[in-house]
C-alpha cells in the first residue's frame, strides 16, 4: 500500500497542469498504484481568503473519500484564521494543516503562526510544510522568490516541541542534517518525504540513517510532477522497513 | 523497468568529479557505475567540467585526464566528452585533438564560461564540425534572480549558433536542469541541429511529452546528469509512444559516434 503525503487539486496560474481535478487525479493515482493521497487546494495558495479554496476542495473530493485525505491551507495573517481552521477540522474533517509562509507573506515564527501551530497540536493535527511547489529556477515572473525558510523552521521547532511536522519537496537529507546539528530532531516529531532526494548516490539512505525509517514518508508532488521517480526510488530501496515509508508512518501520524 | 531492461540505453549526460585533493572521486564514480548497471544502461557518456570561474588549460587538461582515468576503470560502461574552456582557443583546439585521438572521447562538453553564441567559441565549433563530433553545452533559461550563472547559454543562444552553423551538432543539456523548460522548447523548436537531453532533477509532469511534441524523439537524448531516479522516472512516466521512448533511450542519429569507437 502507498499513501502519498503531498498532492494538489486546483488551478495553477503559471502552467497548465494535467490531472488537477479529483476525478482525473484519482484515476491517475490509481494507475500508479497510489492508494491514498493527502491533498490540498492550489487555489488556497492564491486566493486571498484561503478558506474559499478549502471549501472548494472539500466539495471537489466528496465523491472520492476513499482516495483523498484533505489538508487545510490556512494563512494565519488573514482575519478569521482560527475560526476557519477549526471549521476545516471539525466540519470538513480535514486531517492536516498545510502552511505556505513564502506565498502568504508571513513568518512561521510570527505570533499568529505559533498560535495556529499550537492550536493544531492541541487538536492532534500535524503540520505539513512543503519546501516549495515548483522549482524556483523556472519560476514565473509573478511567482514567489522564496522557499521554506530553514531558519524559521529551526526556530519553530524550538518552541513547538510536541507538534508533528511533515517537511516535503525539499532536500530532506540536508534539512534533516541541519536540524540534527541544531538538536531539533530529538523528539522524532519531524517527518520527511524524499521527492527531491536521490537514491542512487545514497542520499536517501543518508536521510533514513539520520531520521530513521520511522520518520520518512512518501510524497510525489502530483500532479505537478511525475510519480514514477518516487516509485523508482521505492523499487530500488533495500531496507526491511519499507512499508513504514510507503504507508505505515503516515497512517500512524494521521490515525488512519 | 522493462523499458530499460529490454532496450539499448545510452546515457549521454553524466559526470565524474574530483575529490577534495583534486583526484578522481572514486566513491562517486563507483556509485554512478553501479546505478548504471542496476538500471540496465549500456553506456554512460561522461565529462568533468569546472563549474566555477575560468579554468586554465592546465585545469581542463587535468579534468580530462581524470575523466580518462575513470573510463579506464570501466571501459565497457563509460566514454568521455572533452571539457575545454573555449576562451583559451589554441589550447582548447589542441586538447580536443588529444581527447579525441588519444582518449577516444566522443565529443566535447562546454560549461558556463561563455555563451555558446559568443564569437570566442567559433574556432572550437568549427573544429568539432571538421571532426564531426557533437557539442554538449550546459544550458538553462533561469528565471530566478539574481542570475548566479550569467554566461549559461539558453535556447536563444543555441538558436543563433545553430543557424550560423547548420552542419554543427549541438546538444542543449538537461531540459530538467531547473530552468524554464517551456521557454526552452519554443526557443529551439525550429532548429533541427539542436538536440536536447532529458536529464536533470526536475521531473515536472508533461516535460517529456512537451519535448517530444515540440522537437520530436529524433532530437531527444537520454541522460541523467546525476539525477538517475528523476531521469528514469520521467521516461517511465511520460505519456508518449513506446517507439518514441526507445528512440530517446538510444537516439539513432548519435549511433555513428558510438560505432566509430566500436560500440
């Protein structure tokens, strides 16, 4: 079984994206033997009011509940964020919180951000932090110039020790080493995907050595990226705990 | 992996590197060779470029010596492309002769020292045309500012030189190298002597389909540029015909460069 921690639905304003509707992405994931996918709304990244995208997402996937696990995108610098987040969790039954400080122009260390992260932690909701959506080197001239700030992540980990974080779509092996050096991974509360980690040069093994197989999850960035590069890594990964990475870790994290 | 297992696979873009002491990084070489065998590749065409600054003739000769050392360790799996700095015209032309005649390299590799359309590069291009060898050039259309590699060639630089030298064979490196691949495809579309390798870590859904649609499989080459899983995955995931995939994995136009070396 494979559970994908990082997929999207909605309209990306900078490039035509195939499989960006629930029906098409569901079928696409089926074809690639991905059984379940955490999904968030691309529209929530671009709407001023992220909640409109969260509600759209909930409506979009209502007939695909066996395929998608919705994550809420909340901007803690936008009015009403607390009410919106609670609504997403309690009414829309969303299972995770996804943050985009580099799109929504706030810092993870802002007072409201910390308050939102602590609220999610109290509600037993993990925080998904994608390092980027698309590779910054090919960015559209209106797209952001920034990726996830490691300094802010480092600082947030210091004050949110009990929060569960998922860091995806970045150089996970380097980020994990950076955080280990700063003694920020001692609670085993940070999970990493390997979407941008190569296996054939041993970087994926380095990541697993650093954080253990208990803290590595599968993420494809579909429909932005092909799923096959991640499947190739799984095919060549020779560890006995591979089921943890494919699905068990995220099942446990999300209480599935 | 049946696509790779059942077809000839020529990897036209990968590298060996120097270690901290300036010697061949044998650990990285062995990982690359193991990856090539594990993923059913038949040949890796490799080079050792200097990524920063303006390498002297002594430096680029050393790079090619080290590349040849790697080839001698794995003669059945690796062939070379001669890295030169075209700013040193006389020394570059001599080095091309040395690498082609003494080392059996297949072509040349240019990095980001000069745009490929810069007149400085013309003697080198004319030499390659005379020898009938391909030119692989580091390339990208980078939209990120500040520009960290101001002399990296983009598709328009290739287009200029391809129209000036229609008999030249120019390989635009790594469509998945992190630049604006849609822009690149439009820039090189109409120039039949510009080829494109599919390597690089960027594995955007649709990148291979778009490349195949704009320039066709006969102008596409398989490569990894150290991103094996991304490059292999792109080929496996692309929604193009099996025949096109087979053509990309072993581009027929480039077979002559291998055959003259007995491959």
